[in-house]
C-alpha cells in the first residue's frame, strides 16, 4: 500500500484582484518513493502549484492534506508543511544566502533549532549524497551551473523532507550534468523520497516518471501513467506537447512494451 505524503483538494490561486486564476480547483496526491513528472506550457500553473504545495503561497480556496491531516493556518502547521515538502527552485542563485556551501546547507537545519550534533549529521549526509565534499568551502555563487544545482538540492535535503518538488531542474544544464542529476534523482527515489519534477523535456518524463500530470491554464488536464498520456493525441495537441522520441520509435517498430531506454530497442543481427 502506498504511503500518501501530500494531497491537494480543489486548490485555487490568483495573483491579482482581477480574478485571473493561476490555479483552478486543482486536486492531486503524491506518495513516498513515487516519481512524478509535471508537464505543461509556460504559464500553465506548474510553479504556482509547487509554491502552494510548499506553503510559500496560500491557496485562495481548497485545502492541503499532509499525511492525511488538514494543513491549517497556524504557524506550526505551515512549518510542518515546509519541513515535509521541500522545494528546489529553477534558479539556484535564488536559494543561496551564505558564503560557503557548507554554511548554506546548514542554514535550514539551524533554523529548526536542532542540536548542533544533529545539524552536523544532516549537513554531512546532504553534502555526501550530492557529491559536494570538495566544494564545501567554496562560495555557492562561484560554482558552475551543475554544481549550483546540486548545492540547491542539498540545501533542501538537509531539512529531510518526505516529498521533494523540483522546478525545471535540468534548465541550462549541459548533457553531462543533466545525466548526473538524473542519477541523483534515481538514488533519492530508491531511498523512498517522493519526487515531483516540473519539466518541458518529454523524453525525460517518458523514461523516468511513473506518473505524469499535465497542466493547462491552471487546470489539471491529465493524471495518468506515461503510456496513457502520450497515447492521447488530443491532449497533447491541446497542451502543446509532443510524443517522446522513444515512444514514436517503439510505435513505428511495433514494440510491446514500448521502450523507455535506448537499450530496450532490439538490434538487428547480421550473419
């Protein structure tokens, strides 16, 4: 039985007084160890949804359930939500507040007023998991794009969340760093962390996600497995999405099941 971490029930949000909705009655649930991709055009509501799930924004209507219990307006409830649901922003620089990687990663646990020994344990664990041992004394703003992204993830992991939301984590990364980050996400998923990744990369969503959410104009247009989502031509056209390359190749070759990785495509043997 899957362990539910977070559920949104008909949440709505508007950024101005004119009633232009960024989210329109959106409901979804997320579970431990699950890999979810969120797809949609720019402005579809993906980032706003993440900010509501993390408690940075408060929905105008609807509710959040954390571990099956309603999240209220009390400070303790909001703090519990932010501890359980970590958010990694698209721009790593927007998260950095300290002069060194080690100090930046320690900031969150220290704000929880944890014992010094516990803070040290969390920081060391996060730095080790993200491969930042040789960068701990460096200033975050002097690092490369891939290094900054790993530090921003370590910042959130040090809070030991149950669910991690990542907004366009592969943006501006070169292929080598993108591959390394994907491996890190796989390791975190295997460790039981729920992962929700907003992305425009349908090929990544196809090979990595167990479930896909499709947003359009602040509404959830689909919540299904990748095979169902990418077989729906009407949905893809409506939401400005394309079928992944491997999906199309598998269909053309008549393969079943459809390949998720290049290695799953059969090769022709010649005598």
